[in-house]
C-alpha cells in the first residue's frame, strides 16, 4: 500500500462526467509539483476517454472554502534553491497542465467557490466554462512576490483581453466575481447555495449535444481566431461541417431532428455524483 498522499481525485459518473477535484483544503488547495503531476496524469486519462466518447464533460472543482490559493508555500521555499534548469522543469510541467486542460477534447467547466489566486486563475481561464459563487475572487498575485503570471498569461489574456490583462497582472488587484464576469473570465455568478445547482444545470445542457460535434467544434475554435479570413481557415471550416454531416452522429442528429425525437447521445441516465 502506497504511503504517498493524494492531493486530488478523479471520478467518472454514469453519464460520463469526469469530476476532477483538488483535495488539499487544509492549505487552501494550493498546488505544488506533486499536485501538478497528479493533475497531468488525470487529464491524460480523461483525454483518451473523451476521444472515445467515454467522458462527455469534465468539471474542475475543489474541496473546502476556497478554490485554490495558487502555489504552495512549501514548494516556493524549495524553489529558492532551485537552479535555472530545475525551475524550467517545474514551469514546463505547469505549462503542460494548462495546455492539457485547455485542449481537452470534451467541454470543461470550472466551479469556483472562493479565492482563486495566481496559477488558479490560469486553471479557470483554460476551462470552457466558469461558474463562480458571489463569494469568489480572482487575483493575478505573482508580482507581489517578485514573479510574473508567465505560464498562465496566454490563457488569462485570451479570456479578459490584452488591455485588462495589463492592469490586473501589473497591479495584482483582486477581482470580485462580478468583475471577473464582466471581463469575461467567468460566465455565470450565483449565490453560494445555488452553485452546485448551476453546475448541474449547465452539465444537463452540455450533455444534450453530440460528443463528436463538441470535440470538432472545440478543436475548430482553437484555430479559427488566428487567421479567420485565410483560405486555409475557410477550407478547414468547410471540411469540418462536411465531415460532420456525413458522420454517424451527424446523420443521427439530423434524423432525430426531422423525426422530432431525442438523439441517442442525449438519452444517458442521470447520476447523483456532484
């Protein structure tokens, strides 16, 4: 039996929803190299399952009062003695985590119940949807300790825009939930007691869609913004819709629409895991 403490857990329910939970409430779910390694392993597993339509969506959440305080203090103390190469190794693993979450084939939803500081803002920005409690607050706190939100910057800047990124990355101001929603980091703000219901309702909505179509749409949206008017982009868009129309799920979706029935992928049993 292993004596290594697990800092997270992954559960996949009967509907194919993967619940990825940060489980270090005693230290406000702060992450270190151990937790980052666990999360990378979990996401690798989910990515494979999502490609097979065995996982339909992922919810990223955490135990306790706060979502995540960012980097663990003990980890940061160890970093003081790290060489440049050691620091590069650490930062590349964090980068792999952000990239893996951002490019996960299935829809991703981040549930934020309290503070999300530092790298935790990056985790939220990498998810397709963010639902936050009114008590949630976000902060790019790195400059306060002489660092920069470097690895997470592409994802956060994409979410809130370059102009607002300059402000919040340079000032380390705390963003209340309503400000984060206005800037585009958060999609929905709820009362604390309604947070889980809001997550459940959004999952119900996501699970009515074709898994294949969601994968194709997510992959397409990751690239179309780079050069929307190019011949390559237009041809790719044409190919995506053409291939979906002749696919099994595309044919099923069209048939169900005209037959006024529910397509087969939307008939999965609900599960109470949440």
